[in-house]
C-alpha cells in the first residue's frame, strides 16, 4: 500500500497546538499499522509569534513545520492572496492526497481554496461552527471552507446540525474537539514545568483571569471602556495578559487600568494553561478559552455578543455579556453566588480521543478514494 501524503496548513499558535494532537495520532497509527501517512506541516506565517521558537516546539512536543511561507500580516485580501499563491506551489510540489485545515483563519481559507482548485480533497477540523455574525471575517472563512471540504470533522452535534441546515451532509463526522486532546496532553506538561504562579505570586483560586483580543473589543474604545469599567469595580484581583491590540487601543491611557487589574505580558501556552486552571473565574472574548474554562470546571463570562460554543451557554457554564458593564458585573455576581450547575454535562466535546478518530476517518476516506 502506498504512503498517503498529507499537507497540514496552519498559521497561528492555537492551530499548531491542535495540529500537534493529530500529528501524534498519525505517528501512533504509523507505529501500529506500519507507515501509511507522511504528514508535511506548512506554516503560512499568518501570525508572527515570538513564543513560537525552538522552545515552543520542544516544550509541547510539536513537529516543526516543513515549510514556513512567512506571509506575515496585511489586509485580508492581500494576506489570503499571498497564501494562495504560495500554497498552490507547495501543493504542486508535494502532490498531497489530502490537505488538512483547522479552524477559521485566513490560512484555513487559503488552504481550502488552493487545494480544491487543484482537485485535492480537503479535510476541515472544527467544521460546522457558526456565530451567525457575517461581520466576523472568521465566519466567512468557516462557511467557505466548509462548502468546499470533502471531510467535515465537527467538534459537536450542534456543528453537525448547522451543516445539515445548510444542506451539507456528505462527509460529515462528529469527532469531538481535538482541542480537548491538546488540553489533556499539555496540562500535564504545564503542571510539571510552569512556574507562572510562583513568578506572579498567585495562589490557586485567588484571582480571575481575563483575555481580550478580538478586534470587536480591542479596536472599539467604547467597548473596551465598558469592559474595563466593570473590571475596575471588581474586588477580586484580575490577571490580564495584555494583547498588543489591546495595548495599542489603550495607548497613553494604560495607567487608567487601576484597582485590582494586573496587566502582564502575553504568556506562553503552558503558562496560560496553568493560569486558567488555577483561576477562580475566566472573563474572555476568546473561543478557545471558553472551552478551556469548561474543561477546568470554571465559570466563564464571555465578553462578546455571541459565541460559536452555544452548548456552554445552554449548560449554564457560560454567560454572554458583550461589553456591557452591568451585564458583566451581573454575570460575575451570579456565578459567585451560585457556581456552576451541578448537572452540567461532562462530555460536551467528546472524550479526548478526537485526533485518533480523525486519522481513522482519513485512512478510510483515502482507502475508498484509492479504490475508485
């Protein structure tokens, strides 16, 4: 049997963390069944991250990319266009049997478009997510990627239903959330190696953790002011790793962050996991952090007007408050008073073995494709 060539396209640190779980599953499959997959990881360079150094890859056991396109930042059109041109050449050189994409970034979209125009099957991990807000570039990327993918690897039944409502049923699989695989694997590493609590002088359960990075908040001074006004009224210390966009919006007003808000520089992934795990509550506009709060059994207050992870809201683990000061304070007070629901479901996002399921589905898909 010939070896199947897979090209994995990633462009940002969270995608590397998720893809690492699937890379480990490819390696395990090859070890068990003989080498049948040859995975090539392509980093578009969409996000430059100082933490993505040799240490990043070594600490997290992440395979280094075979190619770094170094596309860099730019407008959505310019960035995606540059990726398309570069990825097309990579795909023509490698001749993959399948292209594997993750999530909803411009790298996701470019990988899907470049592959499908060369008649290469696309497998989309985290397919079927919808915020129903088409002003979000990520929403457009999701919809387009899903519409041209051959395999749609969904994290939840909700995602499967979203695709069905759009008439997409072929190639759809609920595999669970590969991010859960990553959290299980990397939390044990973080517990062994991270000293972030000691460095910051923090005790578990003695602080809230916040992340604010989405453009809808960071680029809108009025929304950011609403969030920070709420934070300033909270007695519990709030640790806020300050995203560059947030810092830029605050500008000279950085000193107005007072009270119990403690700003720190962005932290590496393992340190972030330890901060999350050790916090009392999470206040965030990040999609991934919402789920990590659930996995660590923490209340989450989401600083957005909608979420893709509606299961968390339905389960009572998450409150959607936007940037409204009163709503933020009310959600925090409610969680402090009542905690999380005792009957919240324990397995909303699978069993932590999503990566193995993805590899098994790819294997069956490519076997069938090869037989036709």
